[in-house]
């Protein structure tokens, strides 16, 4: 598989879907969070597929893997922010569960991709 075509990767597709869901979710946040938690969550979510794409575009495996690690870190950051959103009562438990499930899937796919990429 040619990893330069990152758009065919399931890990990238799922991460991109997560971005859309985070944007939909944060639309309901209070206006005073526009430059706070809302912005942070959106930037964090965008970071995941963006860094996967950037990693695939690198010529050296070591560089690529570093971008995949950044994506993984963004998933953990987003996971924390979604918990904070529940604590602040911006989202419901069901929404938390749904997003956490998506994040878990993305983490598993990304970890598998990183492990595979290290062997190529």
C-alpha cells in the first residue's frame, strides 16, 4: 500500500469523522467557550488526521512516526477535554460515551498503524 495516499487509510478516515463529530458537539457549548474549550477541542481533533497525513507525506520513517505519535497525543488530550466537558455539564453522559468510543477506535487503529509502519 502506498501511504502517500493517506485518504485510503481507515485510521485517517475514522480520525476525520471524529473531527466532524467534535465540531457538531462543540456547537452546543456556551459562547464564552469559543476561545477556550471549544477552540481547544476543535484544534485538537483536527490535529489527529492532519498529523497522520503529514506523517504519510514524510520521506523518512522516523519523521513519519513522530507525526503519528503527535496524533496519538492529540487523542489523549481530546479524551481529557471530553471528560471536562461532561464535568462542566456541556455534554450528556451518552455523548461522552459515544465520543470516547470513537477515540478508543482511533487509538487502536493508530497504534496498529504505528506498529506496522515501524516494521516496513
